[in-house]
C-alpha cells in the first residue's frame, strides 16, 4: 500500500538504513542511499517523513508483541516494491 502512494519514487532503487537507540522503539538514525536523480523527489514529497513514521509504527508493533529484531534494519525500495530486512541490535549497520 505504501509503495502505491509514491509510484514515481518507487520506479527507482533506494535504501534507508536505520537504527533505534537501545532504550527506545523510535527511529534514531538513518542513512539514505539513493540514485542521485530521485533525491529531489524524496525531499519535495512527504515520502521521507512517511517512511520514517512507518518504520516507527513497525518498531512499536514488534516491541508490543515481543518480536525481535526490531531496533535496526534496511528498507529497500524500487521497481514498485518496498521491503524491510530487520537486523539484531548492535549489528553495526550505521
């Protein structure tokens, strides 16, 4: 559903590597890896904010249901699809 809200951005590949601090289930730090020509689209739309909010919702949901890992991961998007791969805390993604 999220990917369908941003069809122009989803045509291109990108990643968001993210982590949450040890005692929180909220987005703390992230590193965007994008094709140069979509950086402006990411900035000009609310894609960036909405993706971070989605990550936080998923972190909190995983926390409430004691699902691990939930503190670190990579969001992959492109070619009309979006996926998240979760990593154990302290995996050194960032």
